[in-house]
C-alpha cells in the first residue's frame, strides 16, 4: 500500500494557473476525496498523481520516494473514470482480465482473479456480456473490477458515479465504501458532488481556484468551515449569508445587518474584536438553523415573506424573500404557509458562523 504526499504542487497550462502550490498528505489505506466546483483543479491534481499530466513544479511522493518522472504504467495505480473506458469489442471478462494479460499472468491465475473480483462486485452474470449489453451501473462495476483485479497500490477515481442514475448512485456509494475498506487500498476520489464527498470520505480536501481551502473530516468541514467559500459550498440547501457590522452600545456588543440586530456574548465580542478589527463581517446561517414562525418571539426576529415552499416529505424547505434576495430555511414537514404570507424568521446564534468579510476567513 502507499502513502501519497503532494508538496507545493503547481500546474500551469500556458499562462493559466490550474493548480496553485498545494500541499496534501493522503495516508496509507485512506479514502481521500478532492471536492470542489468545476475548474477548481481537482481532476488536474489527480492526473498529476497518476502521471497522466506532467507537473510544472513541486513534488509527488509515494511512500517517501519522488515519482515525478516515473511513467503512469510504473506507478502501480489504477484509475476509474467517469466514462467507464471499457473496450467495446471485449466482453466483461476480457475487459477485467486485460491488465492481467498485459502482465503475462497464467490463464488459470487470470481466471481465478477475475472470478474472485466479479464475485466481490456481484457481476459474475455479466462476464460474457459486452459493454453495449449492460446498463450504466453494470458498466461502472466492470470498470471497478478491472481496477480492482490488479491489486494496485492506489485507486484514483475521477467522478466514477456521475453517469449513473440517482437511485443507483446511493447504493454504489455504499459499495465503494465497503470495497475500499475491505481491500485497504489508498484511494483518491474526485467529485463535485458534496453528498458523495461527505458520505464516503475519511477526509475531504475542498479545492477552489487551484488552492486547497480546507482539509478535514466531513463533520468538521460542515460544522467548522474555514472560510465563507467552504461554508457556502458544503451543505444542502446552501448556507445563507448576511453582511453585518460589529457595533457597541456601552458594554453590549451587536452584529447589525440591514434587517436585524443580534446581541453578542462578551466572549464572542472579544473574539470578533481580535480577529476582525475592521468590523466588516459576514454572518453565515445554515437553513437548518433558521426558525420560521407566524408570530414574533423576540426583538432579534426579522420579518420576511414566503416566496416558495418545497415539501420534501421528512422536512420542508421554505424560501423566504427579504428585500431583493431569497433565504432558505428548513422546517418541520408539518409546517404550512401560503405564498406571500408575512412570517418571522430568527437565527440560532449558537449555531451561526462568522466570517471576516474582506478575506472570508472564519472567526468562530
């Protein structure tokens, strides 16, 4: 198995900076996810680890040894792509067996390993079928089997579930988690789907504009985002943001927005004064932490208008219009309201996030 380290890794395409000096450590046997929007550099990073893309500067280490100049076929990694990349003229057995034939294993060894892998991924009935005779999910299982049968040092997966329908994707996530834990193979998984990242990863690296914004386990990223980008990118529905100013009246500190004012506890006020001397702040509130009521319950509530209601069965998402923008709040599935109805909203101050507005860095 292998520990993979990226050191000040840079990739330029002409004058365009795609990966901007990132440092990462992927532990042996870890399921590590690169998460971020399209164009953030995550696939380019994966391709450099695979050796498919030359690096501009920096180093990549496998178990402490630099692999910058080692060709892809000698890095002993297996890639699984979004497009499956199966040979259309071959049946599933031959597709899975192909990397073993390249290594000139005996026919009996190939047959044994292909069948063992097919059983592990529940695809033995597919072994005689060609790709055009399979569903998207079946083709992806065959692609996974082809990667697995090699017993590589590492799996490198580039959005492998994005072409599969939503229902099957839920089951495939669980199978991938179990497969990786059973095989104990270091895995780097690229996705723009936060649900995949948060549910599958041991740790997640959030990427933005070629840089790593935060590396942590899923719950740390959700509960303690390092900056406003991470806070807004992770979470469904996304985090709501309010521009605010820090102010004081006597000994009482406030956060003042254009719609409401929040009193701050003394310890929070001290932290804000230390970390945001310019007093320009952004309040972040997840939809789950915004309460909606037909009656005002405190002087910190603010009036809004029901713009839309999205019943989801177990809960209801209420879209609230305030001035010229829309906020999202998650309420009980029993919540009832009418469009354009005036309602009151309030933030859970114990759950709110505070960011320094100029650089977006988290304060709380």
